[in-house]
């Protein structure tokens, strides 16, 4: 895409690990919203996000990277 603008921020309950929500800014982020909708409706946790395989190279990798970063385990810093 040759575009380096944007970010994904994920929020989790620190006691239960439950996914609470996300902030997405950048081009084509609307393509990733359904992932978060599914996570909310299924009451997903950070462990489920961490252990999910995200295709490479895709924009959805930023979801995985955001979760990993939140827990001090980023793959690409």
C-alpha cells in the first residue's frame, strides 16, 4: 500500500482478559472492523487474540501486533 499512516489500539479488562474494544485509524481500517465485532459478540480474551494466526502480509496483522504489544510481546516493533 506504500502508506505508513495509521494505528490500531486494543483494550482489554486487566482482571479477566476480556476484549473491551478498539480504536482504528488509517486507510482501509473498515476492512478490519468485523474482526472486532466478532470478538465482542463471542466475549474473546487476549489469549484468544494472541493465539490466533493472522495472514501475512495483510492489514489484519496490525490487530495481532496491537494485542501482542499490549502484553509486551510485539513481533515487529
